[in-house]
C-alpha cells in the first residue's frame, strides 16, 4: 500500500519579498513498511518535504496523498485527525511541552486518543525503558540535555504506534551508541508493527540502517537508491 505519494510537489517560501524555491517538482512514493532515508546537503529541502508529508504546512503546487487520501481535499479537522491517529513526528525542534514532565510529555498523544490512565502508565514505562530514560520520568524538558530531550521526543512519537513516522535528523544530537540503540528500536518496530519510517539525515549510521536512500539536492530528487535485500 502507498503510504505517501508526492506528485510534482513545489514548495516556495516567501522571504522579505523574495521567493525561496525549497522544492522544485518532487515525485516520490513510499510504500507501507519502508525504512527510508532522505539525504542531501543543508538547505536541500529535506525538512520541508517531511513537513509537507506530515500535513504540517501547505504545498505551493502539486499533490500529496497520505494513505490514499489527497491532502488537498481534506478539511482542517480531517487533517488534524490524520496527524493524530496515523503519524508520529520526531522533529529538529523537539516540540516538547515545557510545563509537562517527561512521562506526561510521552503519554500526551495517548491522552489525546482517550486511552485509560492505567494503560498509559504501562506504555509510558515501557517507552521510557526503550529510550533509556527510566530515571528521568519526573523531570521537565529544560532540566535535560538536548540528546535526552530528543529521546523524549522519540518515545512520544513511538508510543502511539502510528502507521507512519517522520523523523527529521533523529540521531543528530545523540552519541553513536545511543543513536544505534534508537535505530535498532525503530528497526524492531518496523519489523514487528510494519511501521513506515521516513528519515531525513546526514548521519552515515542512519544511511547504513536505511533500506532505501533518496538523495535530494536543490529541491530536486537526484537519485533514489533501494538496497538489495
Ligand atoms: N520558513 C521558511 N522561510 C523561508 N525559507 C525557508 C523556510 N524554511 C526553509 N527555508 C529555506 O528552504 C530551503 C530548504 O530548507 P530545509 O529546511 O527544507 O532544508 P534541509 O535540507 O532540511 O536542511 P538542513 O540539513 O540544514 O536541515 C532552504 O533554502 C531554507 O533556507
Ligand atoms: Mg532540515
């Protein structure tokens, strides 16, 4: 099944009366169960693509479908439901809620889904263990390092077991040992739950784990490399 389908996607940003051409006609498809990386130099359009695929921003022209629905045809409410139910985000700015503790931040997506408190507690405990933050459940984001906050964001994205996870440089602030552990956790989730992962990355370790690497440059796809099994 096609999870993300981008057709001739153009994204321009307006900047002080000028136009920045971030994506210049991108055609890309991702199937369910893929473990794929988007690689390219700084400014090439990786984050822009992930934001559009996550329905967090509007496209200038072209089309993006998620799970077969054309996002241009969905209402704001339908888009919000799609994001809440089906997509997990791990972004460069971690978007943690400062007033909530680590465990509250991680459990928040489940609270929104109306899951009962006992189950949330169990799943949060498991997620904390998965990312190695058992001892930090009661801290607030500002009391942690950048890499620790990133792991909270990862746990929060994984906890609702979404069909699609979009991760913008998920290992950027992690040392290589923790980065590897997190990637192994994602591979396990990909195998067990069939979760589709799309990363943006500069990290050779992420590219080593990825089964497909899409190279992007100046807002255009340069090369799409699927590794043989
Ligand atoms: N909100 C914005 N307003 C104006 N220009 C923007 C905005 N966001 C991104 N850009 C520009 O769009 C282009 C693509 O940016 P994007 O963030 O997608 O790159 P990237 O590949 O993720 O880079 P990096 O590896 O540094 O994270 C860049 O030229 C960037 O300066
Ligand atoms: Mg980026």
